């Protein structure tokens, strides 16, 4: 029975083999015609990291799928090597011992070059596809091997994304640090250079940078990281950029930062793709240490069907191989790139009939297909792709996407379509969505902190300034406090009110020179300085200055000396043209009224023919001004008119004489010294503020040091001028304004103004306050508040108004309006009386003239009226039974009326 069973089983196996053989023969006898080629891929991965585990699982899935979908004439085999040793030595082991045809793994440029230089001659052309989680360089290094293909992220795109985020929020200073990716390679040093170059484009810079050793090399990683964070916490800059790190390092870093209070208000943390892409696998409890962190991760089209199938396989296989792993086993972009690299290698091997390293390299470089990580297309030995990043914000137990970024479009809204095209709203870019920052605030952090409520800024103000109008320091004994005010202090207070945040500070008197105060800001003994501090090049080397809040220059002030006025027709300019015309009209009117009244009164001095009367009237109008008329006045009305007019003449003459004497005798003023060259040639003494930079400036202008007198008090300048101790004083332009405003007469500006930088507020080098304060200064300047403060506190004085001569020669009729009005009214009344008397006296003559000329005038008027009447009221035809009746009686009446007249 047992023998029969064995026989039956043997027959069954035999028939199955025959059927299998026949089936192969029907398909063309492939087993007989093709030679089976065994292609081997060597893979290097780190089993201790999440990236290494994901890459191993993804490559295994890719090999299984490739072998199941492709011809049986070739088989793809993958050999793994654990990265417990340098990658170059592992690559050499895979080539020599496992005889692989291509290598996939986290090899850097230098490691690939080392493998090519020191490996066997037969294996130097073996393709190496780099899957390093660290960023790579877009430029080809001189030592870069020709067989290296780069599939890791490009450093330029990542640094540009960092800069785009920093520039968007206008952070001027950042602190950058990274974890060294490989103890053998020093390529990580270039990350800082690339980031610095990208930040320059957005007007930002790196304040401080730090390199952490690999986490695996630290015996006590938390203690080491804590010590470094303590140092960083003392920095004023609070924007931390984590350029590169492993997931484990990042989790430890944020755990310690959270414990130290560095994940609270005013802090900013930005992570890169090599950590952000792995956040899906992080425990929610670990994400609680990263609240408010922003970053960017490579964009993946998760709606693709191929991605969905791969995702299911990846989760199942990952859980089976690493059951001890916690978290959500979602594939990152590193797993997708490893999968695509394996498929690209397999496709290239399938096209070859035999093993040839150079041909395999060329075939891989010609790869062009749509992979899970995006388009797989190599150019110049790198994965050629317009990288798109998703901007993320850690919130709660996960993260959310707030925008997308590409080097071409910047921040944009990504439209999910087959082509994955970018859309720019209105051509103006895309604003980032709402972001929750560390500390639970939605207000954008300013990125730095200086001082605080417990430790306000210590701002120095000059206590020994000559012009206390800018900074005034008084001590109140009753309250036991120092009161500080002045123009510069008020301007600074107005500027601080324009800041978008609260700035605590305290003003501290500084007893020293202005240069010493700038040095104090430079060595951090003072946080800033406020006062009338001139912006000078040598000071700018020590500290930074804000935008000047008032323009300045070097001005020379001298005493005034008399200068006689030289002008043609100076007599005429004593009165204004209106007054001259009014006086002429009044004089003619007065003469005419007196002449008419005297003529009516039968005064023989005012008789004669008509032309003689006109001449005598004009002559009388002129002679009456100087009281030289020969005609006697008999009428009391004429005497009244003449008396009032003579009073006006006396008043006007007295004013004219006084004003003309003033113009002729009172000199105008001009500078006593017209230029700097005259002072230098005459060896004259000049004055300036005590211990001022002006001393150095005057020495450069060839003034002798012994001729430069330092004056320590504002009131000492007039005394020095009066005693002849100085011939000129040199001030900064704002100081000169104050001096001339307080000393109204006797001093003036002279010579050219030497342009200076202006008065500004002083800050330490690299202070983030400089930009904000400068912007606030511009706002206060444009609002006109500084001009108002300048007029109130600097230019205002108790000086009397300028004299009439200083305002310009020429009196107007306003000063004589009263007397002229009285004279005019009296003259008018007398004129009416004279006309009435004239008509009464000559009424018979006037009536005879009227009678003689009345009849012709009446006839002419009647004729005109008749013509007008006949045209307006002309005969009209009355239509009655086709008969026309003319209205002749009206016409006859018109004729009769005409005849009567």
C-alpha cells in the first residue's frame, strides 16, 4: 500500500514537470534561449536610526516588486551592510565579498571619492547612489567621483527655504546649529556658509552658530545638550535654526529646551526637512515638547495610487521587522527615495545583457520615470527636480500644513492635480496661514529680547553736554530721584511709542565724553545711548547708529558788524506805493475843494480864466504841502479843510523824516568774518564745545591746536566773544540753532556748512533694535512730531520782534488811516457845501443855459421817443371778413403831439 502511494506521488510529480515544460515551450522556449543574469545591489544602512530602517524596508519592497513584475531572465538581489564602520570600507566589502554591481547608501562625496581612489581598479566605475539624509551640494567638487549619483536633498533649496521663512517674518539675526552627520566628513561645515549667503538676500545674518557632535558619540547626551542650551539662552537672539540633525537628536534637543523654558514666549524654532519629514513617526507625547515649532518637509503626492499601495506594504513589513518600534509607521521621503533609487537601478540593469559598470552608470543616468518621491530624472549626477516643500507648524499632538514653498514661486498654494502645478494668487504670492508660536501665542515673535521688566535696558545719556536743551539732568532732593528730560529724550520717547512691542528701559546719566559713552555701548556696559551724539565714521566702527533724527553739520558762528545800506531811490522806499498814491490823491482833493470854496467866496486870489483856474488849483495842491502858498484864505470852511490837512501833513512828514533817518543812519548787520580761510591766515582764536570731536575736525582744517579754545558752558560763549577771546565759534548745526535763538542780536552764521551724519541713537554692534528704532524714527519724522519738539524746545526764545527796518522799508497807509479818514470826511462835507453855494450863486446863468438849450433837446428827445413808440406800438391789421382796417387816428395823434412840441 505504501509502495503504491509512493509510485502514484512520483507519477504526479513527473506529469507536473512535463506540463510545466510544455507550457514554457509554448511561450517561445525562453528558458532555453535566454541566459539568466543575477544582478546584485549592495545597500548600506544604519539600523539604529529611523531613516536607516525605513530605507531598508523600502528597498526590500522595491526588489520584491521588481522581481515579480519583470522577466525571469534577470533577477535582482540586494545585499545589506550595516553602517557600523565607515561607509567607504563597507562599500569596498560589498564589492569585493558580495560582488555587487551597484551601491545604494548614505555615502558622502568624500567617502565615494575615497572608495574610488583606494578600491580595486576593476571596481572603480561601479555606480554609487547616495541616499544620505544630510543635504548635498549643488556644485560639483573637484574630488567628486564620476560614478556618484546624488539623490539626497539639495542644500541650496533648503537654505533658500530657511531664508524665505526668516525674511517673511523680518528676523534680522538668527542662531544656527546642526548635528555633525559623519565623523569622517567635514562637508557639514559648508552648511553655515550656504545659510549665511541665503540670509544676505533677505537682509538677515547669523549671530552665532554651533556644531553638535553625533548623538551616538555622546556618553551623556542630555547633559551635553543642556550645557550648550544654557549658553544659547543667554543670547539676545531667540531665533534658532536647526539646519541638520537626526530624529533622535532633535527629540532630545527639544525635550531639554522645553525643560529649560526655551519653548516659551519670544522664542522661534525652525527645523529642516531631515527632521520634519519624520514627524509622522514620532510619539504624540514627544511632539508636546515641540509646540510652536515651524519647519519644512519634502512634498509628496499622497493621492497617487502607487503611493497608496506602497504605504500599505510598508506599514505591514515595517511592523513585522521592527515590532519594538513605537509610533505610526508612515513612510517618509527618505523611504520613497530609497524605493525609487532601487527601481531606477533595476530598470537600468534590465536593459543590459551583461555586467558592465560604465554602461550601467550611463543607463541609470538615462532614467526617466515617475517615482513615489516625484519625477526621477538625473542631470549632472544629481536628481534633477524642482523641489517643493510643505511648511508645517507643530500643534497639539501632530502638525498642520500652513503653506507650500518652491524656489521658483516662493510661498504658494499648491493645487493637487495630475501635473502638480503651482498657483500664485493674483501674482502677488501666497501669505502663510495662521501659526501657533512657542508659548501658545499667535503674535509673531520679534525674534530677540533685550532687557525685561526685571532687567530693563540701561541707556546712557550725556551728563556733561554744553547744550542742556538736548539733555537736561536735574536732581529732585524731595523725592530723591534724578529727572532727565530734553529734546533728545523726548524724541526717543516718541520713537519708543512707535515700536510694535514694549521696550523697558531706564535712563542713566553718563559722566564722561561722548566718545567714552560710545565706547561704553561698544563694550556692553551700556545697552544704548541717547543724546545729541553725532554720527561719525570713527564712532561707527565701535557701535551702530540709528537713522538720524535731526540733520547736522559743522557751522561757524561769528559776531555781526554794521553795513550801510546801498540802494537807489531810497527816499521813495520810505513809504509803500499805496501810501504815496493815497497822499497824492488827498493832496489834489484838498486843493480842489479849497479852490472851489474860495472861488465861490469871491477871493480875488482864486480868480481868472478857466485854464488859469485849473493851473492855480494844481499849484495850490502842491504848495500847501510845504506851507508855501501865497494865496490868502478867507473862507472859514477852507480854513477848516486846510487845518485838518496840515495836521495830516505834519504827522506824515514827521514819520517820513524819522523813517528816512533810520534807513540812512541805522546800519544793517553782516558777519564780521566771512570764511574759515581768513581765520586760519590771521591766526585767530576759535571756540568749540569742551572735549568735542570738533577739535579733531578743526585740526584737520589746518587750525593750530593752541588757537582752539574749549568752552564748557553755553553762557561762556557770549562772554568769550565780548572779551575778544575768540573770533568765531564752531557748532554742530542743531547747537548753532539753539545759540542763535537764545542770543537774538549780535551773532550770525558765516561760511559754508560742513555736512555731518546727524544726531542718532547709539546701539551695540549687531543689535536687533537698530532696524526697529530707525524705522520708528522715520515714522516720527514724517508725522511732524520732531519738528514740533524742535520749535518748542530748541528754536523758541524771548527775543523781541524785529524792527520795521529789519522787516523791510516802507510804511503803508494803515498807520495813517485815522488822520486821513478825518481829513477826507471834512473835505467831502466842504465839497458838498461849496457845490451848493456855487449852484445858488450862479443859478440864473445856469437856468438860462438850460432854457436856451432845452427846446432843441426836447425836440430831439420827442423824435427819439416817437420813433421808438411807432416801432413798438405800430398799426396792426385787423382781419374781419377779409377787410383790413388801418388805425390812423393814433398816427394823427402822434403827428399832432410832435407839432405841439
